C-alpha cells in the first residue's frame, strides 16, 4: 500500500459530514463546576499517590529505579555468596558461575525495565511481555540443561521430594517480597504484574544459584526453573479469582 | 511542566486547565459512561504526577499526556472485556424503510458512530480518535501510540474504510 492509496475522511464528503456531525454531539466545552469537581478528585488522587508506600522511589525516573533494582540484587547476591557460599565453590569454575549469574541478572534487568516502564510511554505489545515471561523461565532452564559443572558430591539431588521442595520453596519465598517491592515501585501498567513476576523469579534464581550446590539437571529444572513457573501460575490463579469477582 | 516538577502547585492548576477538557472529551468518546471518562482523566493526572520526573524538558507535553490517557483507555477495555455490541442490531432496530425515515437525530448519529468506532480494533480506533477527532498529525499520533508513521497511516486507512462500510446505510441519507 502506498501513501497515495490511503484514504482519509476528507476524501469522502459523506463520511466527513457524518463524522463532523457525530463529533458535534460530544460537548466541546466542559462546565466550570464539572472541572472544579474533577480537579478536586485529581488532587485527592495525587495526595493518595504521594501517601503510598515507597512513593518517593516510585516517582523517581525509570532509569534510577532500574539501577536501584539491579544494584540491590547484585549486592544481595554478593552478600549471600559471601555469607553462605556454595559448598562446592572449590569445584565450580568461577568463570562459569559468573557467566550464569550474569545471565540471570541481565534477564532480571530486562524484566525490571518492562515492569517499571514509564506510564507516559506507549504500551509494549502484549506478546513481548509474554515472550519475556517465557524467556525468564528458559534462561534458568538453559543453565540447568548445561552439562554439570563438576561431578563432586553433592552434584546430584536425593529423591523426588528434594527435587521440588527445598529450592522450589525457598525460591518462591525469596521471590514474593521481590515481587511485592517491584509492584510498589512500578507505575501500575497492566502488564507490570507479569514482568514483575518474571523479574522476581529471576532474582530468586540468582540467589539460589549463588548458594545451592546441587548441579543435577533434574534438580535445576524442577527445583530452580520451576520457581518462575510457580510464580506465573500463581499470578494466573490470582487473575482468575479477580476476574471471577468482576475486578 | 518544569515549574510543576520543581514543586510549584500553581503550575498544576495551569496543566489541569490546559488538558482536563481535552482529556475528558477524548475519554467520553472512548468510554461508555461519564464516570468511566472521569476516572480515566483523574488517573491520567495522577500518573502524570507520578511520572513527572521522567519528563524530558525538551519533550512536548501533549503527546505525553495523551499517551498516558490512551494507555489507560486500552487498559480499561482490556479489564472490562469490552462488550461487543453489534452495530447491525442498532440499525435493524431503526423504524421504517430508509427512504421514509426522518433525518437522523444528532444524538442517534453520535451513538451510531460510537458503536461503529467500538467495532474497530483498539489500534485503529485510537488512530481515528487522535487523527480525525483530535486533529493530530500522523507523526504525533505515531509518537503517542508507539509505532511508525507509516503503520499509523495504514491503520487509519483501514479504520476509515471499515467505518465507511459500517455506516454506509446512513451515509447520504441524512
């Protein structure tokens, strides 16, 4: 289609007349008392916004909030690694571990940037955010699918219960406050929850990777990568309840 | 906006005076009830306030404000799963054959247009809203909806074509 093929209402007298007449029906002027009432509502809304927890952070520019999030995660992972390092740290190649943690932090930063995207920017296509949620799980799964970094004890998990329970549970428990924090500093975009859940799953996995010495594939997939899946399923569950209540 | 970011409360009043009426008109046309329109206008200003430190001093405020409002309108429709009302139902309910009808009342015409706009995909509807009804140039519409100018022109073309098809029975008879 070329520009000359494009038809606008000004090319069609009937449609133009129709649109103009219909447009005239929508009042152009707003009664001053209507505007005053609306202004009062807006001021009340702004007062409420300023009183919300972490309003000072939420109102900072997006790049500052993202930087704060990434720096916080790096510090948290660093202190976790310092205080409770992997027991297999002597056998795990440090370069590989750094790359894995770096990949998680990079994916986290991407999800965080989407979650905290400014309200004044056009919405991203929904498929991008869905794709990001899938990517957040796949990054962790891909690391889990790599050949084990070593074959020293405890490279393998023991029993199905351990596959799911320890790291899965700890991961979800770690991710929930991260999710809550991100939601407090985002600005309420409709896809913010999905991006925040993805980011929280990655943050939890970064901490698990810094601490958990089990390098068994099954454990990495079912214990670690599933953290993101549980969060997304939880989010879907909450959404289903909200929809059921007509919210 | 610079004064507002600096904490000048009076600057907010000026911003409100400048944009509230425009936003209310846009919201009224896009939404079904006056309450919904006011909610969107209120939330637009609240989000503008929250995002004020993201504003670049060399940027234009109008596309900024309109983008927030259009995002909220889209979010509203997504949340409420827009009820699809068939334009045909409305047209079928009209009294008498076309030749014998009285000229359409303005209110009825506005209602038919609103329903016809409601049949368009959201991406096309917002382009018609901004380009035709708000008389914004395509470049600015592209900035607001976050796509290229060419894509906006194509959406406009498709939207007007669909509108014409939907309103065809009424065009030329009023």
